């Protein structure tokens, strides 16, 4: 078993008191949990492998179109 970790958010989310962000943590089973601070009752769990693949996609820019120029859809 893996030791669970505390919820963590990106430093890009702003100051510590800014809770409008996505939080992540590793739980005892080794899975990764994600929660949106605006909907704290909904927690999504995924495997470490799936989360790692997602992070690689983020780092490679695969999701940049989702946040670029919202007026263009």
C-alpha cells in the first residue's frame, strides 16, 4: 500500500486562500483522486498510469485548445 497524501493544487491557481481550482491527491490504494473546489462532493478516482498519461498530454500541449481564445469555441 502507498501512503495517502494531502490534497494538493497547482501553484498556478493563485494564493493559498484561492480555492477555485482542481485538487489532487494519492490515496492509500495508490489511485489518484481529483476534486473541483466548486463541487467538493464529487471526487474522481483514476489509476496512477492513467493520471501519468494525462499529465504527459497536458505537458505536450494536447489540451491547450480547451483554454485558448474561448470566443472561438
